[in-house]
C-alpha cells in the first residue's frame, strides 16, 4: 500500500506502507493519516480514483478491493498516473482471481449466485476439461468450467475454471467481460487443437445459444 500526501504545489510527504497489516492496525493507520475506513476496516478509497481524500491515495491490499499482487501493481500504476496529472481511473469489473494450486483455479466477474442476488437474468453453461482432447492427453480429471451470462445484455458476466493453466485460459474471458463482448462473437472464436483453452469453445457456444433462445 502507498499513502501519498500531495498538494497542488507538489509533494509534501510520502508514506510507503503496509499491506493488510495497516488495515487491521487502527492505531498505526491513524498515525499516518486519520482515515475513513470501510465497515470491514479497509482504507475507504474511491474505487476509481483510489483517493481517500484529495491527495491521499490507497493502493493494494489496504483498500480491500482485492488481495492480489497484480491488483496492487495496477493500483500503483493508476496512482502514479494520477500524480502525473493524468485522469487515470481504476476499473475493477474484470479482475482475475487465480489460486496457483494443481490444478489452478481461476475466476473473474460474478458467480451465478452473486449475479442472481443482483437481480440479473442469468444463463449458465459448463464443461468438463477432462472431455477435451488435451484432457485425454494429460489424463486430467476433477476439473470444471462454469460460465455465467446476462440474458438481457447477451454478454458474459462471470467465469470459473478449474484446469491446468486456468490462470492463462481465463484471459480471453477477462477481456470479454471488460469490453462487454457479445456472446455470439465469443462463440465464434476459434481455439487451437489441442490447446487447454478449447474447453471454452463449446461452453461459449452453449451459453450464446441459451441466451439467444430465451431472449
Ligand atoms: C501466503 C500468501 C500467498 C499469496 N499468493 C499470491 C499469489 O499467488 N498471487 C497474488 O496475486 N497474490 C498473492 N498473495 C497476495 C499478495 O501477496 C498481496 O495481495 C500483495 O502483496 C499486496 O501488495 P501490497 O503492496 O498492497 O501489500 P504488501 O505486499 O503486504 O506490501 C506492504 C509492505 O509494507 C511493509 N510494511 C508493513 N508495515 C510497515 C511499516 N510500519 N513501515 C514500513 N513498511 C511497512 C511490508 O513489509 C510490505 O513490504 C499472497 C499472499 C499471501 C499472504
């Protein structure tokens, strides 16, 4: 986490700190700056500008916006650009979450339950990576793929994968969610044989068909 205290005239003080430690140590955080905190104790920043107040920024774990190295790095980039006078804004709609177990677990966007809780008219599709050519080649079992779509908008809104290289495979779904790519376009993407990402093809096709049938 970085807390930077700036004025229009330039830098006055710069504090580099403290990951989750600071978020959970009220006394120490309040010696740095008297901060606004969320109900769960995180530094309360505007998720787009990452400012707790004008000139005071939070980035990474301490914001509670996601506990990932790649997100902390991204926040650092946004803060640095804002400090250089650019109107950089953080977008958290498609932050990928990856657990580097064997097999990897990756997800992005909303789960089916979270989407339903928001009142979204949901369509879902799934596939078993074991049923792909690469699954046979590696004798891989115990994986999963679940895709969640928004029927009204005809777009992907969430995905969870349990498969070797899930952290990489999820990449095109991250971009699709970020851009709101139509399901019919996603279903038309050709995945190379016998790459692990071929598991996406059939389920994207299913999801697009379900959304089309019921719209
Ligand atoms: C076991 C484990 C495994 C993880 N694996 C992954 C992974 O595979 N992928 C992933 O994306 N994320 C992973 N994470 C999460 C990731 O480490 C954090 O999201 C990321 O480090 C957050 O960066 P940050 O800069 O916000 O905080 P931190 O990386 O915690 O940086 C805060 C820094 O502040 C320093 N500090 C603390 N107190 C003070 C003080 N008083 N004065 C000066 N400096 C201070 C700390 O020493 C630290 O260097 C893992 C976390 C853990 C605990």
